[in-house]
C-alpha cells in the first residue's frame, strides 16, 4: 500500500509540473548595451540598454569612471526603473582625450523588490579630439544645383558624408565634415568624392585626395639641429688639431747654445 501511495504522489507531482511548467525566463535572461566606443571630446552621446528575462520590474544603473572627468556628465551613479527592460542613458564626454569606462548594472526583480538576477556590462570608450574636414565645392554650371552630397573616405574606407542644400550658378561653397578618428595615430589618406554632375572640387575633378596626420605630427627639426651640431663639432676638432700641431712644433736651437 505504501508503495502504491508513493507512486501516486509522484504521478500527481509530475502532472502538476506538466500543467504548470517552471518559467525559464530568469535562467535565459541577458543584458545588451548599444552605443559608440569612440567619441569626441565634450559631446553628447546616448547608450541603450536592453534586459531580457521574465521579470516583474527592471532596474539599471550607470557609473562613469576616468582619469579626468572635467566637463563630463553624469559624475554620480544614475538609477533608472523600467517595466519593459529598456533604458536610455545620455552621456556628456569630458574635455580631455582619454579612455573612460561606463559601468552598466542591471537588475531583474520579482514582486518589485526581490532581485533574482544581476547583470553587468562595462564599456571602454575612447575620447578623442575631433578632426574637421574642409573642402571647397564649385558649381560650374549656369544654374543652381541642389542637394550636393560629398562622400568621405579614410584609407579607402567610407566614414560618412555631408550634403549641401544648394550651390548657386558658377559659385563655390565650403563644406565641413566633423570626424572622430577611429584609426591609429600617423599618416592616413583622406579622399572626397562627388556624384552629382556639374560640381567639382578645387582640383577641377570629382574626387580629391590628400594625406592627413592623426595625432601630433613628428618634429623633424632635430635633424637640422643634429646637422648643425655635427658641423660645429667637426670644426672644433679641426681647430684643436691645428692648434696642437702649432704648439707641438719644435724649433732648432741656436748654434751658439750648442
């Protein structure tokens, strides 16, 4: 009888599990952060946070760290609450080039108080000095041309574009594009291209290339200084050699002293 009772208990328990399966939302939960990892100084950027999982409520905090956070926001931890697991955080970057760290921490809650899952994502964000690309585009036609798009490339890789609303007949307009360098320091090839007919760059072509330098360019003045220093050193050595020969020369003694 006891054995039959145990079997019946197991059957009842299994039937309940089948009828009311345990939610796997918490175990399959995750957190995802979207946002730039290379930004310009003193600019505003936005980060989006998504928390997946079967929770009653979601919370997320953001804390920024860095060597020099002058001009940056937020300087203290920010806490936000959501019922759909989606958050947005606005960040103002500091006034100095460096690497800042954004620490996102998310929480999945049940009954609005009990934390059943904790998530954390850290982003290393490079803060760089922006590079402004300037070009002159001229309209060689006798009519106004509208919506002129200038495409920009670095080392053959497309980085963005800017559009000029209109350029009057036989006139020139200056265009600017602010680029946050996402390449290493050193020399790079900048290329600009036009697609509309009737417009061209200052070189009278629809494409224009030049070499730019990202970072502090090398100082070649030391080469000239080295050359001057070498000449001075050689001249000094030559003078000492002449003086040494002059002082080292011995005259014959007079005959009456012999």
